[in-house]
C-alpha cells in the first residue's frame, strides 16, 4: 500500500485537514495543537464538561483493532466538543461479511459523517481513506499497523512539555520494541520536530530498526547507558502480536536486561519522568514499583489525551481542503495565531 507524502494532511494554508502521521508536521503546527489543547484542559474540570465547537458534526469511531485508551478518549473528546459520536461495532458490522474498507467508508459518508477516527492493523489504511474522501470529510489516524499513532505522540509531547518545559534541552530515551512500535515512530518524528537533540533508542538489536542514526537518534543496546541522565523515559510494550519470528529468547530475559526497575531508574536523572502509552506488560518491560511510583506520569498521559484529541478534532473540523477556512475553531483561552507553515517534506524514514 502506497503511503502518500505528509502534505496530504495539510491544506494549502498549512492547516490540519487530516491527521495521519507526525512525520513532516511542521513545528509551529505541533505547537498550535499543544496550545489549543491547553485551552481544553479546563473544560474537563467544569461542571458542564462541553463546548459547542462541533455541535451538529458527526464523528465515526472505526476501530478495526482493539483499544481501551484511544477509542474511549476520542469518544470523550468528541462528546466534550458536542459532536454526535458513533462507534461502529466492527465485529457486528458488514466488514465481517467481506465488505471492503472503502465501501464501508462510502456508506458511512452517505450517513453524513464529518470525521472518521480510524484504527487499523494495516499500515496505510488511514491514507487510503484520506485519498478517497470527499473534501469536506476528515480522517484522524488512531493507529495503523506498525506505521503511526500520531495522537499518542502529540499527547506524549503534551505530557513532556507539562512536566519538563522546553524540548531542546531534554534527554529523552525511548526504550523497548521500537521495531514494531507505531508509537515509537510517531514519538521520534515528533520529538525531533520539536528540537530534541539528545534522543536515544534503547533495546536489543533485534528490536531496533535501521535508519535511526541517520535521523539523529542515538542507538543504545544497554539499558543503563540508554537512560543515563535522561529527563524522560518512554517505555514501550513488547508487541508480540506484531513480531515475525522469534526476536527474543524469553520475556523473563527481556525483563532482566531491559525491564525498568527501581535499580535501573537510578541511572536516570533524579527528577526524570517515566511514560508508557499502555497497555503495560508489568514484569516484562516495566516493574510495578516503577509503573505506580513517583516518577510515573502514565495516567496523566491518558488524561492529557482527551484535551489533545479535542484539539485535533476541532482543528481538522475547521479546515477546508480548498484552503478557504470556516470560522476557526479556537480553543477557549487560546491566543496562538493560526500557523501558516508549509508542509515539511521529510525524507527520513525508519527502516
Ligand atoms: N496507547 C494506546 O494506543 O492504547 P490503546 O490501544 O488502549 O488505545
């Protein structure tokens, strides 16, 4: 399946029309998403947790793969924006009878869908949909195969900015099954776009893709070295469902060498934060003492995900493919001007 250039995401004015990947997203646009999310954080603390920005719009959640956090927080985000939300039950849908993805999309578009939130096991599926859609309909990638999980990366950036501030001075370690992780791909592109210069990919050689060094990422095969003096540690789940063949001797041996324990954590900065996109394999990539300990910001990541997804939904809904915008869906309290950056054309690819 061909993956189109990043510019498919942006309209002529550089506004977000679809969100497919963090690769090629210009830094000013990422900053605008984060600042727009700032304005939505307060909505979750109000007695009435909604704003009318997407009233009358229909958001269809199409999750062809399992999800707890992403599907639920997209639903909450859509409802807080006052959209009408429809969760397609894939197992009970006509997909089970062999209906094609694009036929499903056409039929839901005929039901006046405005935004599709799509998770699919096939990398590139959201791109296929984006190329197929009418100009007034939008798609947000909620995770496609091993390729990308852009809203996870954006909420990760939001979490890092919340706890650590400016990105360029930070040391960030991404640890674990980078080869099979769409979160790692999206995080790496997003962190590099935000100016992180000390970015490390840590794991056994069998789980590290080629091409990382060319992107400016330091590759470490020893955990202690990889997390030494780190400000931020992003742990990844072993994606056993995406592994082809035996890449590891055993989960026990993996934990011995790469599991984040209190002892290993002593190599990082004393005030480092520990992140994980979930779902966690306790005792495989992370010790429960660390997952539930004072350095962990794993549950705040989930909470921030609602505001970040509200920002993304409101921004795509306010863009037009032609470049002539509807009234801008500014978040309450947002004062950041409209980003006008052009679509960056990144050539760096993970192997
Ligand atoms: N982080 C993440 O994508 O979790 P879910 O699979 O539960 O959505």
